[in-house]
């Protein structure tokens, strides 16, 4: 059932319930720690919203009308359930794993960031439950703002003041070619070599940062790409490549999506990259979100440190051992 706003509020219902229980406006006001005229105004506003009288005002005593009796009976159940909110709050504060962590994941950081971060989180909270939701970057932002998910891994940062974004990965961009393409024997391909190709891109609205990056790299190589189609998701683009309709782009981390009859090659000259971010609300919708974001950033830093160490260390070479013979 869809949510909606009501013409009355919780304070009016509570005031009515207390007057009905104590059978006195004065006692109800003292119990609620508000002035008696305020209680009277809240009851009157509630009656105007519902369009019925809740108390018999022709009697000096506080007597419920039939509508008041019905509402009082229903409120006994409703207010008792609302009391459970405090119980939920207490339970969450002592055991945050009792809440489902909803994660937006489009595959850009699943193996490198999401999987190890969740592994660490599960060690701390063995009972944690998770659900995963797919969307494009802009869709993730709307889901976060609508509290439909708790955090996400979009391919661009959000500029919304209610959301926070952190860079966790940088992806290299490659091209998907037909297996029998003239450049299939090359390990890497420059943009200039793709000047006369038909390009199958994605809608710019899905990721304007990556879209503009690809167009910019083409311009730097001295040409404007001949775009024959824009499709989403990437699997559809790969299928079109397999049919010989053109070429498409893809991040290195998603090259496993290549079908039989297609192959993936990294792009160079200029090398194209795109960031992957972890994003959440500034006012978290789940108690474990700040800790989970911190874990993701720690995993990201660990990846960068290992990459730097490998860069400075360089590839290891095996040196044959020579034995000196005695004379």
C-alpha cells in the first residue's frame, strides 16, 4: 500500500487517547505536560479533519460519541505498535546487524572493494543481512535519496548536498571487438586505430563522465566517433558487437561480459580511465553505513598501496645461478 500524508498528526491522536483514557482534559494536559487549551485545540483540529465529533459536548462530563469510541478502540492497537519503535531503536543500537543492509552494485567494484569489505563486516557482525540492487549511477543517487538503498557503488560522484561520495577505484577503459577484427592480434589499441569504426556507446544520461571521456579521447586522436547506436546495459552492446554491428567500450573489470565471438583489448594513446565511488546519505539510513564506508576506504587504500609497491619493485626476473669450478 503506497504511503501518503494525513490531515492529522500523531500529537492529536495521543491527546485524544489520553483524554479518552483519563476522561478529563485537565488530567490529560498534566499527563502530557502541555497546557489544557492546547489539548482542546488538538482535539478540535482532529475532529475537523475527520469530519466527526469525538466527544459529546452537551454533557459536562467527558463522554465519547460512537465515532470516538470506535477511534479509541483502534488507537489502542495503533499506539501500542508505535511503542515498538523505541524497542527497535534499542535493539539496533545494541545489535546493528538486525537491520538489512541494502547495497547498490552495478559490478564496478564487486570483486576489488565490495567483496572484501563485506567479508570484514561479516566478521564483525556475523548476523548481518544484505541485499543487492542494480541500477545506473543516476538511478543509484535517486534510490539513496529515496531511502530505497543504504549505499551504492556508482561510476561517478554525486553533486547532491545530501549525499557523500568517495573514490575507491580507478578503472582502465578498453574496447570490445569482433573476434575476427583486423586489430584482434594487438594487445592494446590506440584510439587513432579506431577512426573508421562504427561505435556502439551507452546513453550519455547513464554516465555522462565516462561518455564525455570517450568522446574527448577520440577528439584528441583527431576524429569524432561514428556512433551508430546507444544501448544499455553493456551486455546488449556486447551482443551487437558479436553480430558485427560495430565496436563498444567497457571497463577492464567487466571484460568477463564478453561473449563468444568477441574479445577485449585495453585502449591507449590516450589511456582512458573512469573512477568508481562508494556513495551514501550524509544522514545514514542504516546504523552500519559509516563503518562500512570506512572499511571500503581501507580496502581501497590497501589496493593503492600494493599497486605502488609493485610499481616501484618492478617485475621480478629469475637470474640463473652460475657455479664457479675450482681449478
